[in-house]
C-alpha cells in the first residue's frame, strides 16, 4: 500500500514539474491578486480628458551610470519587499491540493505491559534499543483544502509512515511481558497512519497576509512490533494503539515579493494536540513560490522545516515520538 501511495505522489510531482514551466509565459499577463490583464501600469491607469501641460525643461543633473547601478541594487533589499506585495490565497469555492515529502528524523521511546501479574515493563528507546533508523526516513503525505465560504475552509490530510530495523539492543528491556536481552538480535517495526480533518477560519485577511485559526480532528493508528530474529514467531510482541485527538492552532502567511506575476511568500503555523491522555506540539516554517498557471490559478513549490512531538502517558504505559527536519511540497491552487 505504501509503495502504491509513493508511486502516485511521484507521478503527481512529475506532472506538476512538466506543467509549471508553461506558466512562465503568462507571468506578465496579469496581477496575482486582481487578475488585471495586460501591463500592470496600464491596467490601473484611469481615463482622463485633462490636456497635459507642456513639457518643461529640467536642469537637474542626471545620475551617473554608477549611481544608477546602486539604485538597481537597492531594489533587491528584502526589508522593503512586503510593502507593496500581493498574496494569492484561495478564493470562495477554490481548492488546494499538495503532495508532500518529509525527510524525517524519528526519535521515540516506549513502555508497555499486558496487565497485572506479569513482568513489569521497562523503557525502550527507538534508536539504541529497538534499532529503528533515526534519520533518512522518507514520509509521504497528501493535503487537500477547500474554501467553502469566503472565510471558512475545510482541510483533509493523510500521512503514512513505516520504519523498521534489525540489531542488538544496547540495554535489556521488557515489552508486553516479553524480555529482550543485549545478547540476542531483534527485529522492530513501527507504523503510523495519520488522518486529519478540520476547519480553517480566517481571522484576518489583507492583500499581503492571512492569519487563520485551525481546529482539527486527528486519528492516529500506531503499531509497534518487536520480535527475536530467528525465533519461531516473526513478531513476538505487537502493540496496536489507535487514538483520536483534537488540535488547535494558528497559521500565518505573508507575501514577501511579487515578480512578474509570481509570488514569494513566508508561511508559519503551530498547534497543540490533546485528549485521550495525550499531549503534543507541532510547528512549521517555510517559504513558498507561487507561479501563475491560469487566471486565478497557481502552481507552487514549498519547502521548510517541520517539528512534531506527541506523548502518551498512563499508568505504566508510555509512548513518545518526536519527528522533525526538512520537507518539500508541490501543488496547485485552482
């Protein structure tokens, strides 16, 4: 299933990469916010019947070539980019679809028993004890968004993750009544399927920025399996832990620079997840580049850093995971 999802996302990225260059021909055609056709200067120029006054000679000495050069360099100063910048955002009844790949570093620790009268569980770390790879984990996801009202939108995302490893534990541990020692190799596998659905409400929307409140329902299917290598059972102990969480957060997008119809923007968001003996935090910061494909429609590429941590602790049970590092996303606003 994961291979099929990965292949589908790869095909979508290739299609976007093929289609996006065609947008370069339409860049000078319209303004990203108003959709004004033709040259921007003529698009906003009004009709006037007043006869212009006769040209008057100027005695001001023209700038030298060196001064003109410095003037051009000064336009590249990023501190003034956002002053006259227009941010394309989903309009009423528009969609955003964006596959994403996350080059994740996964860390975690777990402790779980199977009831009273058995050996007490001990803490096992993902890396040193379970031998699950810490870095170079590729996590795919697909995000979809629909703006069903001028200030209200609906979002859904799905993200599968699967990592596994084989090795000798650095420390002995007990998991679900089974004891694993440092002298015997084990095979571990961690799987997570994450479904998200929620509402996005725009608290503030201007021509160059958007601030939104997010309320989401998160359904997580976690499965951790640990077994001795070469034993009669491939996976001697398996913990299935499904949970439903609520998340509240804020999102912020700011236009940085418009260039011939395309837009460079900054995006940031953060949230808190809770319920069912869980507490979690997540944050994200990224830059996005939107390229006009058709009037009111854009292709975009987005890259940045994402951090997410989630902890469950109840009685003797503990399940904590932390995932972070860079991600890249491509998609369409249409």
